C-alpha cells in the first residue's frame, strides 16, 4: 500500500515537470490525471491517425486561464478519400466539447451538385473567465468515430482565433466606427466576433465581399449556441437574434432594446453558392473568401426632421394652390363687379337713345333681370331637376334619326353607401395590423426584401422609413376627394359628359386603400404581403377605365363599379394561392389577353354602332379607332411576350398589375388622341395636370428601376443590391418612388376628372362617342 502511494506521487511529479508547471501555486492544487487519449497542442498542424471499423479516437488539449473567452475551431479531414469513395455519406462522426459548449458534425458531406466534401469544421462556444477561477484548467476534447468497413485516415487539429480579431470593442462616445479588412473565411474556417454593446443605442453592421459566395450571419447572445441545429437547415428559435443569408453585401441594424450587453456574431460560408441562388456557379468548397466588416455605433437617426420635411413637401403645393384659387376667385369677383357697373351704364345709354325709351329700357332690363335671376337660382334648379329625374331619358339629335339613351346624372342614395363599400376590402389589412406584434418575430428574418442599408427601425418595425413614405398616397387621396366634392355642385345634367361622380369618389378611396396596403406590404416585403399591395392598384386602373368609358356612354352604376372591384380582388387572391404552379403564369396571360380583346371590342363597337353625332366625321373616327385598336392589341402582345421570355423573373401577381397599368395608360392616351383628332376643345387646367403627371411618372419610374432590391432574386442575392439612404439619411430610391408616384397619381386623377370640362356647356347628345 505504501509502495503504491510513493509511485503515484513520483508519477505526478514527473508529469508536472514535463509540462513546465512545477510552480508552487500549481502544485498546491490537487488535479485529476489527464483524460485518456492523445494530447495535441492548439494551433499546431494536423494530427493523423487511422480509424478501423468500430473504433474511436479521443484527442484533447489542456486549456489555461489565458484561453478564457477564446474561440477554438475543430477541423477534421479524411485524407484517403479515394479508398472510401464508395462508403456513402456521414460515416465519420466528430464530437467536440470544452465543458461549456459542444458541437458535432459528420463526414463526408455532399454539395448541391453531388460533389463529396471530405472535410469540415466547427467553432466551439468559448469558456468564461469564471471557468478558470482558483487556477483550475479545462479540457477541450474531440471524439472521432467511424462506422466504415474500411480503414479511414483522419487528420484533426485545434486552432485558436486571434483575440484582437474576435473581441470587438466600440467607444461609448458615439458615433464610433470599427473596421476589419480582408478577413479570411470559408466553409472550414467560419468567422466569429464578440461585441460589447453597453451604452450603444444603435449598432449598424456592414459586411462586404468582392468574391462570389453564399454565407449566413448568425447573431446570438453570449450564452446561446449557434450550432443548436444544423446551421444550413436552421429554422430559428428564441435564442437566435438574427439569421440572414447574404452574398456580396449585408447590412444589419440592431437596436439597444433588441440585443443583450454581449453579442456573438458568426459568419458561416456555405458549401456552395447555389444555396443562395440556383443560377450560382459551382466552386471549390474550401476556398477562402475575403470579407470587409464595419461596425458603427451611433444614437440613431431622428425621425422628426425627415417626417416634417415630407409632410411639408405635400402640404406646401396644396396650400399654394388654395391661395392661388382664392386670389383668382377675388379677381373674378372684382371683374364681375366692374362688368355689372359697365352693364348698368350701357343700359342707361340704350334707354336714353331709344325712340321709345321707356319700352326699350324696360325690355332690356327685363331680359337682364331674367338672366340674373337664372344665374342666381341655377343651383336650386339643378337640385330640383335631379330630384325629379332619376330615370334615363332618350334624347334625339335634330340632325339625324339616331337615338341615344342618356343616363341623366341624379343624386342616388346607392352611391352614398356604395362609395364606402370599397373600404370593406381593408378589413384583412386592418386585422393584420392589429395582429402585427404576434407576426413581427417571424417577419424580421431573412425572407424580407428590405433595403437594410437604409433601414430605420421603430417600435416593432424593421424599416419604418419605407412604411412612412406611403403617407403621400393618403394625403393625395384626401386632396382628390376634397377636389371631387367641390366640383360636385358644378355638374349640369344634360350638358357635357356623363356624371360619374361616384366613380371619382371610389378612385380617391382606392388611392387611400393603396396607402394602407403599401404600408403593410413594407413591414416585410415578400410574396405573401405583396398580395395586399397590388389589388388596389388594379382596382384603381379598372375604375379609371370605367370612368373614361362612361364619360360618353352612360353613368356607371354602383353595382358595376363594385363588381369590377370584387372581381379584381378575387382574381388577385386566386392567383396568389396558385402562384407557385407553372401553369398559373400562362393562364393569367391568356385570361388577361381575352379580357383585353373584349374591352377593345366594346370600345370599338360602341364607337361605330351609329351613335356618332352627325356633326362629326364618323368615317375618320372609325378609321382611327380601328388603327388604334390594332395598336393596343399589338402592344399588349409585345408586353406579354416580354413577360413570357423570363418566367422566373416575375410573379403572376405582377403580370396582372403590369397588364392593368399598360392598358389603362393606353386607354387614357387613346382618349386624349381622339379628342385632338376630332378637334374637340380641352381644358387648359387638365392639360397642365396631364403634363405634370407625365413628368412625375417618368421621374417616379426612374426611381422605381433604381430600386435597391430585386424580387427576381433570392433574398440573399437581393441584399447585395442594398444601398444607403440618399435623402436626409432617411429616404432611399424606393421612398422617392412612393413620393413622386403619389403626386403623379394625384395629377393623373385630377386630369381625368377635368379632361372634358371644356365641353361642359354642350348638350350631351351632341358629343362624339369614342
């Protein structure tokens, strides 16, 4: 017994001497013998060995207090790949642990093109300083086991991440920036960084690379393990703060309330680039990539200034227009007063020059009095007329035998309710907004097509600036509704084009609905929320077509307008449900083209069916109608052909939206051209609004095509297009699209409403149908 104690004491002393740890502080601590296995040093070359069937090998490294908070990478490789090529996948298992965290992986792995990868690596969670209190040491162990029937040559090594690279610290005085250039990372060499966020309100992360790659960014707390599941099939749980795929660029904004004091940021390069896009080229999996990483700590961007500037941008021209209108009204009042004074003088002169002055003066005064009386009581006469006449009246032209049935404009109670029916389609959006706090965790992931380089978070919203820029649609819709309300009293039944006041109200409401729908869409832009955005654009297009069609044919009833709106919502919903099926693209195109042909037929039929007034040259109008109809069909064929050629670059919902916008624009241009061809007068105000709308639409389209995201790409590829804000550090090009397109929509609707004001004094029966 005494002999065994002496031998044990001598063995421990020899072991301590070999490790160079023979100081007094170390000897004072009674440590257990090292674990069985092969001891290797951290940072050394590969340690090689051969695994036979049913055997395993344990390797370990002894860690001291200098290893606290250090990241260690376990890298394993199969060196006799040719001999084991027929053994299949995952026949070698590697498990590593340091007592605080553990990782495991298997070899070989397969890439998307079937190539086998015979090496892999993982990063184990770091040890804390408290794990080495009292002079204790820790052990990093790795177990390698094979189930192959042939011998497998294995190489394994442990490596340590540089503390200066791993431990990123930013100054508490903001703004503060930290750059790391040419960081080398790859599939077997993941990158990791530890950040202290104390005192930082907003942390912005920018990762850039000029190499072709597909990588994932994982941001976790200091106690969470990013390898809780296979990182390439990670679904997400409460421990992961952010998980985002990216290619050449990634921007991320983290707020103080959303992150803990200590963050771990991991960059994992995938085996091949096709995981971010099927069209990516195949590369060697273990190629290293270069990354440039920037961290910026600041206090965030104040949203008060950009919000105030945007609202002022909309309100200033509106206020200027109101002041101008008031000045014009005062000027007309002064001119009217001067004209009345001149008329009184002329009446006195005429009365004095007449041979029978009394009778002449009385006759003239009587006629003027009747005129003034008629102008004073015109509003009451119109109201009385509208209340008594609500049925269609057949008016005959004195120059021909053709009869036209005219829908007399009258006040109808059905429009007062039907105008509000359009708002019912907002119920799904409103319910979605109410439930937003529950949806926000799942929507703040890598499936959103945000421009993260210009993303200003607020409350639960990742990109509040892109949501707020839609306020222009709401303001412009309110202005247009007020404009329509003011014009309602100026409509004269039986004169000018048909009264489609209810349609104009619905057009304004559709623009208002678009403001809410686009706002909800930008909470997380993707294929699901896109279905909430496009229906109101399509409804507005259909209402504009009905407005132009009904101007010279009849007053469009509320049931027809509601039927058109419901049809567009139903069609858009059905397309969304079956959007992933390849046949959907062609069905949408075919059905849309059939509807286009039907619409062209309806317009041409009513224009050439004998309803032309004999005061016009019907043969000229007929010829131009045929030419323009053929042009519309041809242009639609070209648009459809363009859509069919790249079927993977456009969604079925977008096909319907593009076709609606194209045909609405063509019909509007057709209407303007026919007025010019027939020599019909046009309102100057409408011409100014049309020209302004054209300029604004061209500007808006420039901003739209300069967008910082691309739906035709995967979310990871789309992030490579992200760019910083261009106005007030708050608005990007897509926000400018919202601003300019809202103003363009307002100018377009006003131009549509006033396009026939110049012929408002003509009898409706004398207007040409086209």
